[in-house]
């Protein structure tokens, strides 16, 4: 749930989860996402990755900041060695960096902020 507070009001929005089966035409495995908040300045979403799930190599035009809420696994980055991630890590990708995710033996939840 997102809560947006302005000087005039407090607005609550419920997350709507959807399967995220492919990215850039490549298949994902065991992935769903929910946009928590979006406006012209930023988008925040949750990404759930099942145990042993994967997100295909992709990039986005925005800078992304990813906080690992739970879980662990590995990230692949084009031209670099894979590296491990775990609960509590904060990972930032510059725009247009090609990367992919692989989960370990438990579900991973990632809070992603997309910033122009």
C-alpha cells in the first residue's frame, strides 16, 4: 500500500500485483510486480522473485535504485562477473545498464525506485 500525503489530503492506494512473464521479449521465471507509487518524477514498485526465479537481462532508460527487502541471489551485469545480493543491500543501476537477476532458495522481494 502506498500512502501519499499532501497539504490537502492523505490518499491510500492498494497494490495490484501482476505477472511479469517477459522483459524485452526474453522470458522471466517466477516474477510478479506491483507499482506502489508513480508520478512524473519517480516510480516505486515491488518485484517478487520466486525461489530459483529469474529476470532476463534488461535495462531501462531511468536510473534504478533497488533495496532488497528479503531474499538473496545473484545479479548479472553485461561485461562483468556476477555478484551476490542479500536482504538489506541497496543496489543502484545507471540508466541503460544491461542486467538480470537470479534468486536463490527462498523468495526475494525488491523495492525498486525508477528515477529520471
